[in-house]
C-alpha cells in the first residue's frame, strides 16, 4: 500500500511547526503585461494580452499572460488566442519580448538582494525571501515587504503583491490574496483561521486532478481538509496526502533555498524515416507532450516554460519556448502550446529527423523551484 511505501522516518515525523522564520513571498502583478504597459503608456486602461494575435496567425496562438483589464473578460494564461479574442475583441495582442522581461526581472532580484541573500527565485517574476535576519537589521518583516514594494515602484514603476508569514506555503497563499499591489500578513496565531476559509483549489500544489479527487471526498475548504485523518489522506494520495495533512494545520518547514538544482522534464525522438507532413509532425509532438505530462504528474512537478526542439534533415536545429504565468503539468496545455510554438516556426520544406518537448521552470508541490528562469525566446 501507499502507507507501506512511505519511509518509517516520515510516518513517525512529529507535528512540529517552526514559527521562528519571517518569510516574504513577492509576486509581480501580471508581470509581462505590466512591463509592456509601463514601456508604452498608450496601453493604460486597455486589455493587454501577451500572445500572438490570432487575426495575423490564422487563429493560431496561445495566451502567455494578460493584464487585469483582460482578465475581467475571462481571459487567462494557456487559453487559445482565438478564444481570448472572442472574449475580448478590443484587446491589444503583443507577441512578447522575453529577453527584456528577463532583464527587468534581474533588476527586481537586485532589489531583493539589498535586504537578504536568502532569496529563492521561483521564476523571473516571483521569489521567496527569508528576512528573519536581514541586512538592514529590521525586525518587522512587514516593514521589509513594504520597503521592497516601494523600491520596485520608485525605481522600476512596477507593482508587486507581497505575502508575509512564518513559512513559504502560507506566504505564497497570502501574496495572492489581495492582488494587485496587495500586502497580506498571516501571523502564526491567524494561520489556522486563514487556511480554514480557503477553497481547497487555492492551496498551492493542489492541481486540477487533485481538486476533483478532494471534491469527491467532500473536501472543498481548508476546514473540510482539517477533518480528514492523516492515514486516510496518505492512503488516498501517498506522500502528497502526508503534506496535505500538515498544510491544513499551517505546517510547512521547507527553508528558503538560494541555491537550486537546474532540472527539466523532456521527451525527444529521432526518426529513421523523415517527417514531412504537418499532421505527422504534430502527432509526434503530441506523443512527446503526453510523455512529459505523465512524467511531471508521476514526479509531482509543475513547470511554467514549454520548449520544443526541431532538427531537420540537414541537421539544423531550432529550439523555441513559451512561458506561462502559471505552472502546469496538464497534458492538454502542454500539447496545445507545443503545437502553437511549432505553428510559429518559419516554414521549412526539409524533412524533420528529431522532435522534442520539454517542461522547465519546474517546482515541486512544496513550492521549491527546481530550474533557473531560462526565458530566452
């Protein structure tokens, strides 16, 4: 059984809640779109979508991210550009300048480093900071968060949302609580009440399939989750159930890790018989996307960057990537974006000898980033 598969040390792990740390989670608000709006003031108050304009691509394309004005129309990351246009025909579509976003992201990271070296970037636009002992000797983590928000606004004219708490899990939930430009503080004595009111799909690390299974168990909120015995959760979800039991109680002792391992999940195949037909090529991309999704789900990883690799008969090789504003392990999303990226490549009559799909910008369900934010387009 799943219970038997867990190490003895894990099963005997006591419910110890480390509340000694002061953790901030900073999340930029609709980052790519916000950078474009800052650089082009004419975009102010307009719905802005980062993605190829479907009117120029024959309906192809996918939304990387969008601003809050576009979100009012139900537009969201990973939606097809065609559907986004149907929902919001007055939107401004921008293909995206990822090298520029990376440059701005590094400026933001330099601001973080003024306060602490314990910075764990989750992507180019979000990070955890441990400010328990910070460079300025400020005792209040709330004050540090406000200073960081102020610095980013004054120097870069961008807004971010901040969550402050005693662990990474709750700090991340808090940063999403009052977007945009919000600051939410969850003290140890407030954590239980905060989590009990939260819909289960808001728990970081709970994906679409887990939500369905939890709803089947009549678990809709943190309060519902709190009622379920630990062994029931472990039997149903394995290690993830072990984590869920503790998260429902505000327990997540994972430290901020400034040094992370680079890692990605990929699948590629070389073909003895060259592929010429677009349907055949896309069918092979689909097979690779399925392998990647299954591997991500098996290892409980999600990622924000999807890369395809194409090698032609003359051995010339192209790699192209697309970055989403939310992590995924969903097969349909990975497949759709892989196809979209391929559609955006210049036409090449040479046969295809190799195809690959990679999911990177990875994090696990504890929220620990496993890949540096390699966003070059």
